[in-house]
C-alpha cells in the first residue's frame, strides 16, 4: 500500500507529514485536494468489504491509515 500511495504522491499526506496550504484556490491547493482524495480512494479500495465498513465513515486518508494501523496493532 505504501508503494501505491508513494507512486501517486499521496504517502506524505496519508502519514500526516504534509498539511494543506492555507492559500485560497491555488493550483497547489487543488493538487493537495486531488491527492487527498486519491489517498482515501486507494486505501478504501484496497480493503475487504468488512474492513471498509470500519473506515468508510472517516473523511481523510490520515484517519483511515491511523485506524487501520491501530486495529492491526491490537490484533498483534
């Protein structure tokens, strides 16, 4: 999954290392939102239907990634 997110330039967003710029309606803001959506779509579509139910209410890839990581650690 990391390699797919990295290939689409979404990994840093998903890991919470890249934040949205505070500029209004710039090309950089549009690009950020595109990559944010791409990260969410890639994560949700790589999960089974059962796992999708656990994360479909989340709004961004950072939250999804953290929830999946947390569940994985609990299973241990």
